C-alpha cells in the first residue's frame, strides 16, 4: 500500500511474439523475462498484488511458479493488434467485480527486465503523492532535433526550424519513454476515450540507459545479457 491505497502490479504477457518466438519466456540470466518483472513487483513493498495477464497456459504456469497470480486474458485481447490498455480495462473491471478496492495500477512489461524495484517504488510513490500517473524515461537515443523526414526524395529536418548540426551540448535535453514502469490511477484507465497509459497530471522518473533495455530482438536480448555479466551488473 501507499498511504491507505492498495496497489496492484500487472505483468502483461501474451503468448504470441513475432520478433522472438515465445519472447516472454526467453531466458535472461537463467530466468524467463517474465520472472524479472514479477520479482521487481514482489520486491516493492508498496505493491499488494502481482498479477500476470496472459492467454497462454505455459506462461500461466511460469507465472504461478514465480509467485504471481494468474488472470486469463480473453483471446480477442491477445492478438497482434490488441492494445494493452484494453486488456487492462478488462482486468480492472474483473477485479472490481471481485471486490478489489485497489486504486493504483502498476504496469511492468516483461520486455524491460533490468528495471529495479526502486524504479517501481518511485513511480508508485509519485501517484500516491497526488500525481495521476507516472512513468519511467531515459535520455533519447536519437535527439528529435537530429531527426529527418524525406519529402519527395529531399531530406528536411523533422522539427521545423531545428538545426541538426548543433553540438550535443547546445541541444535541449530530450527523453523518451523506456517502457519499464507505468503507474496510474485505475479509474483514469477506464476512460474509453484514451488509448495511452498516461493520464492526467503525469510525473517522470528518469532511468539510466543500462537499466532501460527494451527487448524486441535477439540483439536486444544479447545486450541485456552482456549488461548483466558486466562488473556491477
């Protein structure tokens, strides 16, 4: 709990994956990716429940084995085109029907395994302090002032008026969502007009690049493995 508010952590883990087959069960440091998110949630004292939402029986068995609760996701919410927020809305409604009174939801994607429980706790604390939502960010890999668009075969700065040639020290700081942690008030997620995971007044928690690896390819998985094996990893 944070204050007198209950907190539910949700790990979304559907069975399908095109980039890495069975990605959520891919091993990192000898553990499935799924297990890293469960462990971070269980190590966060403010989290009251840890739930894995999946359509896959093997993932479900793994979730139970690592100490999470299991909620079966409807097949229609587990397709390649399905949005995570729709699966979360379905889960929240089911929890409400069961009498769960938690007001804060924390989303922990399995593909961002190197987050720490401190990253989770900071996001939860910010929502508990009065923010509507909080998410983790990292320094932008490509500064937006250095992005281009191609128009009729001709390159143009993506941001009108940007000067891509400026040295890094003269560019304004830029950040990107790293997908590691989202914390948000449950009632705001139920707003059907929104497709995003951030709502209302949003706070940012900064994470370093080495904890922000988002695993989408085998190369990303190899990078995460190398970071774990590095001194201090």
